[in-house]
C-alpha cells in the first residue's frame, strides 16, 4: 500500500498540478457567444455596473465567490512556512467550499511585510468577492487583521481558524454536557491553549452562556489569572481572581477540558482529577492532548472528541464554514456576526440528535449512528448540513439586520445542486 506522503504528493501533482480549476458558466461555441462574453457585448454589463455597483451581483460571479486568503504564518500546525507554502491548504479549502456548498473560491497567498500591509492588500481586492475567508494567520496578529477588515469591508470576513473551530466545538460541547447531565452555565471549563482558536472558542461559549469565572485558560506560563501583568488584550478577557496556577490545579473538579495546544499535554493523572462524566475535547492534530485509547482506559465515563477523522466525534471545521458562507452569501450579508455563529452551532447541535440516514452511515463504514457518547457532532458527509446550517445562518442574518436580501425563495436547500439548479 502506498504510504501517505507518496499518495498525498501524487494526489496533488497528477494528472495535473493542484486541486482547483476555473470553469465556464456560459456557452462559447459560436462567434456570437464570444461577442457576448467579451467585446462588444461585455460593454453592456460594464455600463450597468458603472451606473449601479450592486448590479455586479447580477452580471458577475461576485455573489458566489469567496477569497480564501493567507499569509502563511500559521499553516495547519506546521508553523510559519510562508505564503507560497500555504497554497495547497488554501486550494484544499476551496475544494471543501465547492464540494459541500457550491461556493466558488479564488485562493490568494499574500507576501506581506506587516499585518497592515496584509490588511491593505485584502481591502483593495475585496470588491472582487462576495466574502473573505482568512486562514492560517498567526495570533495575535490574526485578531487585529480580522477586526480591521470587518470594519473596512462591506462583505463577510471570517477567520475560520478562530470561528469555525469555535462553532463546531460549541455544538459538540452542548451535546456532550447534555449527555453528562450538566449545563454550560455551570460547567467548569479548562482551556489548554490561548491562541486564536482557543480564545475564540471560549468567547463563543461565553456568548452562549458559559461564565468567565468558570473558565480557566492555560498558556505556557500556567493559568491566565487577574494577578498576571504579561497578558495581551485577548487573554486578559479570561483573567479573573483565582488561586489556581497550574494545569493540575485547574483540572481539580473540572467538567470540561478543551485542548487546542499540543500533543500529550493531558496526563491520566490530570484526567482523573476531573469531575464525573468529564468532557474532553483534545483537538491538537495530528496527535491530541490525550489519545482516546488512553482517555477511555483511564476513565470509563469520559466523553471524548478529537480533531481526527479516525475517531468518533471529530471537531472538523468543514461542518461549519461552507454552510455559514452559503447562508451569508444567499442573503447578501454584510458580515458574519455572533448571532449567525450561534445559530450555526445550534443547528449542528440539533442535527446530531436526528436519525442518521443509511447513506451517511455507509460512507463511514458503520451500520448505524445515533446520538450518544460516540456521536455528539454530525458527520461531514451528512447532506442535511446544507439544509439546516445554511438555513439557520441565513435566518439569523435577516433577524440580526445584516442581510441585504430577503429569505431566498429556494430555501431551505436540500443539496448543493439546489443552489444552481443542476
């Protein structure tokens, strides 16, 4: 059997390099077709858009086009390898957008000398697109970059490393706590990590009911607490008065462990310090903070999720971003706000409780799936994601006042084909 490295390199290089291409959406078989596609016919939509810029959504692909943009400073856990090295990941993101939600993508890798240069570049090209997905940008710069672009652009700007992880984590967390007989409002949560994904996960959980005084964030120096004077503004949000200083202190009686840091950082001894029915989201890839085998051997009552596809309960961003952008694009939202993120999380939570179609089980080689400790998060191949998540996001955009179009006549969607009728 071909090893993974060889298979991956062949996949990306054969039969033609890369994973994306540009396709034609109009006929080009005759001279008249070409006259309509370019000169002289193209002058007519140009004049119309010049008269009313909103008509770009009618006469061009802008409304279904997302830019996936990176500076390559935090690639997939591989670190700062530069913008060009990020291109396979950005192309991969484009594959997922198209495969799961029918969204077109241009991947753009920016060689910027500073965060401000990156912001300026993205702002200048933003009119080309209906939305912007930021990817693989290191913290804390990613926070400032996203905030600035949200303020300066009138289209959705979404840093998936932050919010995609947060949305899927929140959905699974609510279900795991329900199974454990606990509530988010009362749960004591230990967050191992203080980067982009960790801070965004905790922020979303707070928006959904978690209490900051019950969250213990751990960085390289230990517990983030009110007595520290070395915290940036993003960590400081989670600092409160506590006598806990180490991971072990924080784990005493904790209900939840969320790992967004590195391999093998949660020991069996640490897991044993946690409360009954502990919820463990060990999301570091490829090696989680504790392996599911070790966690289950240590605690028979643990409810476990990881970032890996070869274990139950995968925290996978593909459950979120394609369908969030689908819903946002279809109502022409000017941004993706907290209400839309919460709506997506609840839609994912609810989907995991519905009976699972046979074709979804078959795609994963399973005879059946049902809501419980081994199934708290939907599977990425579930065709109902585009129905439930996109619909929830679109409705939330309308209800929160950031949509510029009404609820689409073709909603709720049943499949990607529903978007284009093919």
